[in-house]
C-alpha cells in the first residue's frame, strides 16, 4: 500500500516537474517575428514563400493588398495559413495610397477588407500627398481614413494607421492625434523603427512609446546604419532597412522599449528591397532570437501559443 502511494507521489512529482519545464520553455520562447511579402518573396510562388518562412521560424506575413494580383496572392496566403494552422498567420494587409493617383477613392481598401472578413483581419493604411498644393487638408484626410475605418469595423476588420516617412503622417507623433480622436479599440497605430529613424525621431523613441502605449497595434523592426545616407529616397531606405545581423544601430534599446510597452503581439521585420530571401531571413532570425534572449523579449504566458497577435 505504502509502495503504491509512494509510486503515485513520484509520478505526480515527475509530471509537475515536466509541466514546469514546459511552462519555462514557453516563457523563454523568443517573441514571434513575421515579415512582409516583398524583399524577394513577391517573386516566389506563395507556397514556396510560406514554406521558407515557416521552416525558418517566422510567425507569418504582412501582405500587399492593392490590385487584383495582390488580392489573388493574399487569397493564396490565407489558404496556406489555414493549412499551417497556428504556425503561420496572415498578420495584416498593407496598402499605400497616393492621392495624386487614386484621389479619395477607397475602393481598393474595401476590396481588401472584404477579402479579410471572418479571418480576424487587419489592414495597415498610410496616405501620401505628392502635390502639397493645399488641396489635401487634414479634414479631408481624416474623413477618408475614418470612412475606411468605419467600413472595416462593419466587416469585423481592424485598422492600423501606419506612420511612414515622406507621407501625410511620417511619424507616430504625427499620426497619434487622429488615432486618439477616433478612439476605438479596432483602430490602432504602428511604430516602425525605420520610419522614425528616417524622420530623425530616434532620440525620442522612449517618449514615442510612452505617448502611444495604449494605442500600439503593431511594432516593426529592421537593421539600420548609425549615419543615414540621405542622397536619395532609395539610399535613405537602404540605410534603415537591413537584416538584423547587419545593423550598426544598437537594436537592444528599441527591443527593451517593446518589452516595457506591454505590447503582446508578434513583431514585424521590414525587408523592403532586401535581396536573396533565404539568406537574409535566416540571418535575421538567428540574430532576432539572440537579441530576444539578451533583452528578455519572450512570448507572454497569457498569450495563446507563439503566433498570437495583440488586440
């Protein structure tokens, strides 16, 4: 009798120990990382791109949403996401909008939103005023973005205002007032390191996170040079969009701000115009995992799995 009781207690202690180890492994899992559908991935078959990203440990992808070709690829990404389950997600659609080219038509946004219905979809929005002749006003831009947001909410899709260098809202500081004004849980803001650096806001990143902390819905990282090459837009982009292992800029303070912000979702790695996807994606993931361990940026215990997204 005592022997059976002792055996049961031993088994129970072993199970408790295994459970503790499993919880420790989850807690020490590096925060999930996803990337964008460009950087050479746009030239690959969708299935090949998904398999590459999944094999390298990426949580998912943010997908271009403008044009029928882009929507066809988005559909394919969603199909592959369904096959992969929690291992790979379409994190969002993204769409640039030039008023000089598209006016105030939101037809493309609505088409992308319609495709995301029932998929816990999110769309990133940024707008550009190329003319800068006074015809594009704050009121008109607000009405345009609010219209997209209201349509998205009616379809169960979230909207993220995406600050982007050389656009109407180049920084978080510029975009945040509109997010605060609309004041809705399905309308958030993105913090993108490269666009803050391009806009000379690197020195105030701590203040940026503090001001936006209750509105953050996406956070993006990339490698960067310390001194930016501002000869052209292309060289400026190249200065601030590098694989993480090639970063001269110390990424650890930025990652500590992510950790302190309370944001629970996966982090985006922007790969615009980077060549040879398998190479830079593999190097970036290795560096990301190393940085996460160094600063303690892990998956949180109350998140579902390693691929979840914060609200």
